[in-house]
C-alpha cells in the first residue's frame, strides 16, 4: 500500500498545544473521562481506583464493645467511690467481667480496668469473683468503643477516585463491604518496531539492538494503573506494522507504537497513523523526545465506534521513557479517575553550566545531594540513548522554551524521582572515575546510605570541592616536580581549606589494547606510530595528566599521537572504544581492560585518594563511608578486581593545612 503523506510532518509544536489537540480529539470521542468500571472483591483491590463513593453498610463497631480487659458496670453505680469510701459491686450482678472487644452486657455503659479493682471473695478466675472493690468513679463510656466509633452505617467510607491502600481494604471489610466498584484498568498495546531489534537476552551482533523499550513502557503502564500487552517485534515493513496496529486498535484502549516516529526512510509511524485515522501531532518541542507522534485510529466497522488514541513513541530509550511520563501517565490518570502524578520538588544550585535549545522544553536529568547548607544539583549525560542517566537520576530540571541554558550556581527546581529522605542521606562524590566507587556504592546501600558520583576528572573534583558542591573527590594527580600524588594540587586548588586525604587504592595504569595485542604495543613511545589509533581521557583527568607527563619525558609531542584529541570520561568507556574496534589502544587501569576481555600492558603504578574537606570527614553523613573503607569484606571485594592494592585503604595520607 503506498505511503500516505501525513498532513502534519515533523513540525515541532509547544507541549501545551500538543495536549490541546489531543484533548479535543479525545473529547470528541467521549474519551476524556473514565473509561468504565468493574466490581471486584476487596481482597483484589490494592492499588485500584474507586469508581464511585463507598458507603458503610454497617457500623464499625456494630455493638458497644470493651476497649480494655475489665469489669463492665453502670457508670452511675460508681459515682460515689473514693479512696476513703470505696464501693463494692457483686460480680455477675452489678459488675460483669469482659475481655477487650467483648460486647457490653445490657445495662452497662463503662469498663473498669482489671488493674483498678480489688477482688473480694476471689474465685478461680476473674469471672467467678464474688465481688470487686473500686476506689474511684468511672465516667460513662470510659474504656468503651461505642457503636459507630469508627464508621456509622451509611457514612462515607471512601470517596470516588481514591487509590486503595491496605488500610482501606481493612476499613471496608470492617464496615460490611465485600466488593468495591473500581475504574477499569485501561488496556495498552505496545508494539516495538525495527529491523535492528532482537529480543532482550538473545545474542546481538553488530548493528543489532536488544529490544527493551517495550519492557520499560509496559512497566510504566502497569505502575500507572493500566494493563499492558507487549507485542512481538515488527520489522520495518509498512504492511506488517499497519497490520499490528490495526489488530491492537480493535482490542485495546491505547496503542503505543515504538520507534519509526522520526523522518527517516524507514520511519513509518506518522504515515501509518494518517492512513488509518487522524494524525494530530508529529513533533513536540521537548527534549528528549521531540519526534513524538499523536493520533486517533479509526476502528474497523464504521464511523460510530470511538477512535483509538495512538502515540508514536520515539525509539531512543530516554525519549521513550519520558514520552511515557509526559503523555501516557496523564491520560491513564484521567481514564482511571485519579489525579495526575505530581512529584515532590526541591530547590538547589546547579553545579555547572548547561546549554539548551532555545525553542524546546528540556527535561534535564540530574543528581541531587545536600552539601553543607546547600542542595547541589549535578547534570547527568544528556544523550537520548543514555538510559542509565534516568536510572541514576534523582530528578529532572525543566528548562523552559526561550531559555538557552542555565549558569553554574543558578538556582533550579528539581522534580524528584526519589523521596526527599533519600536525598538527605546522599553522599556526593565528584572527580576521578574508578571502578571501586561502584562497589563502595553497593556496600553503602546495604547500610542505608547512598553514594552518587559524577566523572569530572581529578581536577574537576577539586574545583567542585572548592565550590562546596561535593562531600569528597576522587583524585590521582601526579605532581611532576615531586613525584607525589594529589598533595600539591590540593594546596593549589583548595588553599587554606582544611582537608583530609584518605587512601583508597593503589592501581596499575597502562595501555588497554585488543586481545593478543595485535599491534604489538609495549609503551607510550608506540603511540607515535602512524598506524596506531589512540583515544584519550578528558582534560583535567588524572590519567590525561599522567599521559602528558610521560609524553613530555619521552620527548613526544601530543600531535604525534593519532587520536590524542578524542576524549572519553571513564576507564570503562575508553576500554569499550578499544573493544569495539574504534581505536587500537587507550591509557587506563587494568581492571577496565580485563572487565571487557582486553589485553593490558602495565606501565605505571599510582595512588588514588579520596580528598575530603574536614567538616565532611568528621560529619555523621560520611561516617558510614569511612566505616566501609575499614571493612575486611569491602577490601576483599576490591582485591578481587585485577590491578588493585588496598594496603593504604582508609588510612589518613595527609591533612591540610
């Protein structure tokens, strides 16, 4: 079938306008409200949304009950009791023993606790005492749960639009409700498309990508109260995609068509939607996620049936996940009758400058932590394909249209993914990257603390400390004049600041090369060979400074190294560049090389320290971290990684000044 040229083709419009178009279309088909309801047993109701008010069918409690173990009495019979003139009551006649929860006998309206009575003529148990003596009056309804104390029959138990919690289910059972009418779970079809996709877990060759967007989208739908159906991967064939969309539209309330939403030669989403219904939007001025497609599909069988909304979800994983948050969650909230999700917010200070497209609303992924009296906000990787940036993100900063960026130190509002309490227990580490930080993070998590880290390079970490943007910085800066690590740079970048250098690890630096070292590389002098492709670490990193120091000693110009100006930010990413065949070698640590099955040419040993301002070193926040550094289990876990020495781990190397 020939492609139908869509009337709206990749033309970015503001987010509010996209929503306005969609809402008008949904209203035309009666779809901008609850989809319907169903009645379910209350023991299946957790998390469901009430579709109508729930009224108590009986009072809770439905009788006057004892609130304590004691003796049920007529309160008036105790009114004259005192220490000097106690009153004796006959058990079984004037006083009746009751356990907590037991119904009060007729003619009684108060309970005297067992600890406030003196048995007279004791029997084998409390019910068979001959009499009891009391020494103070008991007012009416003391220690009694009267009828309807919790709920009175016909009283409102729960309102419509309420998400059922465990305690709600108990309250409903207590007031005689066995079934509850709840909003029907919207059914959502998720159709992944693309010739490059293979099922998650299947072997993936060059150019093949594990399909995981549908897993993320389905989990979002389920978390937001919908019922998700994941379709099998559909290749980039217009006929096959159209067939899957048509099938999904007949049996689902919403269709999510993943990938093919842009303007490439095999991006069919907009054309298919236009041919099967109404294309409302192709392109929204948000980033990530701008090539989103929104439309309404006609069902088979005529004009009388309501159309089915469809979202063409961009293929990049961050764009896909954020499209779910921006468009799918509010619609499912409307359909189930609950308020749209609102995340908590915190105010913080941005740690570095970020640029932004002036015409788009950007969702900037960030980490957040409290350093001293300030909340610091550190931007994460911004690529639409970097899903781990969402995994690591504590929240989002929304950069509005018309703003070309944000300055370092600017106050921003963060819409949190995590509870604020998590932010308050976070240790912020900036600076040099090392694999042991991931282990440290895991050990801290097991002890109720959080570690967030960003790879700024050793110099970047010291600068962050000077700006009070972190609790600590990882550093391995070699001073070429003294041969000592870190001390000279701490003096230079943190003058007058009280700082503690804590030993972390000794580690091997060398050339990371392909397995079997086919280029026969043995030292830095080999980098000058014309056929050797190299990749560098970023400016300000300790590895970059180490390289420059030794190139200078060898009399080699950086210009003689092919790839000197190509940069990556971690040891693992330079190792990945070698493993992929992009380059022949990189300078990095042994652990990164062996992690990816690469060969390693050892060249240098260095000391990697944690630089900690004294006020943080002595704080309760960092106490768990310092404790972990002294743990035998943690040291053993680090030693299990190749190329590490833990002989000085946790040791105070130096204090400044």
